[in-house]
């Protein structure tokens, strides 16, 4: 090795160490337990910049990795201490909002025992919340609250009893003569009917909007969107017909029979996130006489030709995160408006295909419904 080569190596090393030190020193040491931690658990922790710090007890393990981290870097590798605890901090801040994650310990997949679990990615995953600057709209506040209740309805087409959750607004149980519009709200692939309440805080979003006088109260119905299981990467194999039968012929009649609904097209909406948006698009195009309001949340777009010759929707709402494909969403709304449709686009700032995008989207959509 020549002197020049050695000198270059030393300089490069010093620069690397300096850069690392600057990065490390830039991380604010104001970490606090995540709001989604299990009672009494100190980790994982989140700081004011959105970095996450993990601490896992696994004294006999040889390697521990967390799936959360910067894209393309394989998550966050934890380091083992003499006390048997593995610790580590994400290489950078995460987007604001909710994130799924899991641990890989010696090649096996496990959940973090420090935090609560949420159904996503076709399994119960660990969850963490990065406080958002606009989190007030889905915060738990001292306002009148609605109710989220489980229902079980018979599905003759699938030969099963199926589950749904129904949000009823404040006052539903006391105002016995009042009838309400209904939004049928679908989850994404790998999630289930618990997602919009647990991860999405749909009920709190509604409570806060109603308390502020910004929306007309309505019911939300959330059901499992799969009748045939589809593996990751095989979404094109999904067939809408079986679920459409469950929705149109079984769930809607059950809801209209057992709840005080305004059972007509002008008071019925369907929306969904991701795969739920795909389901929404297919069903609303197949059954335009059933739903008067459409919402695709990171779930594709409508073109004027899709809607031509069908019963005209009262509203088409299309949204996504700014890190997704906002140009397509905005163009779709522009094209639909030019064709004479009431279309609205919304782009969530600095978010991707994640729940803060969809929380914000529901917050924007709800005031536009049933007016």
C-alpha cells in the first residue's frame, strides 16, 4: 500500500467517523415511551424527531433485527449488551403516524413484547405511533362519543357467519326516531375489520368532527373484505363477485334491518383504503344504483369512461399520500370535473402508503358526505 493510498484511507476514515459523530449527536435525547406501549413498558421509545429506540431482552439470542428502519437498509440491527438486552435506534426518523413492525430473532419472526399488536400483513403485528403535528383531529378528547359494536351476520353465500363493526354516532341510542346515512368503509390487504377503528381511529375522527359541527352524523360499517384468501403479490387473482354478494345481498340488508338507516342510494357511501379502494371501485361500478358516494383512499382512480352511462355519483373522492402517486390522483379529479362529475382529490402531505394518509383522507372525506 502506497503512502498516498494510506493517506487517502485515513482521510476517508476520519470523514466517515466525523459524519457518524455528527449524525449521532444530531439525534435528540428526548425519547419517551410510545403511546402504543403495553402498560408499564418503557420501550420502544420515540423522540421529538421521529427516531425510534428499541430494547429487547433476549440473552440467548445471536442476532436481533427490527423491521422498522430506513427503506432498503433491512430495518434496524440491534446490539447485545452484557445484561442480555439488545438495543438500537433507527438510522433516521420515521414518517408521522402509525407503523406496523416485528422482530427477527435468530431468523424467527416475533412481536415486540413491549407494545400492543394490530392485525396487518396477514398477522398480528407490533404497532408504534410517531406523534403527528396534526394529531388533534384523531385524538381522544372530552367530547360526546359514539359506539363501535360488533355484529355477526349470516352469509348464506359463503356458508359462514361473518363479522362487522358498526360505528353509531353520539345520540344514536337516545334519539329513537332519527335515521342515519351509512358509509361502508373497507380496510386494506392483509388487514381486517378491526383496522379502521384500531389503527385508523375512525370513531374518534367522527366524534371530533361531529362535536365541532363539521359533519352530518352517519353510521360507518366495517367488515372483512375477503371471501377468498389472496397471498401477497397475487392481488390480480382476487375476484370481486363473492365479496360483492356478501356486501350487497347480505350485509347491507342486515344493517338496514337492524339499524335505523336511510336505506337508499343517496344516503349510502362506499370507500376503502388500498385494496379496499380496489373493492370499492369494482363494486360501485358494478352496482351504481346502490351507492351514491365513492371514495378511493390510495386505492386507484376513476376515469370518466368508467362512470359513463351509469347512475351519476353525487361525489367521487380520490386521495393518496404525497409519497405515492399524487399526480395521478389530481389528474383523475380534474378529468372527472371536466366531464361534469363532482370530484374531489386530496393529497396527504409527507406521507406514503400508511395510516396517517388514510386518517387524514377520512377526515377530509367525511364532511363531504350526505350533503
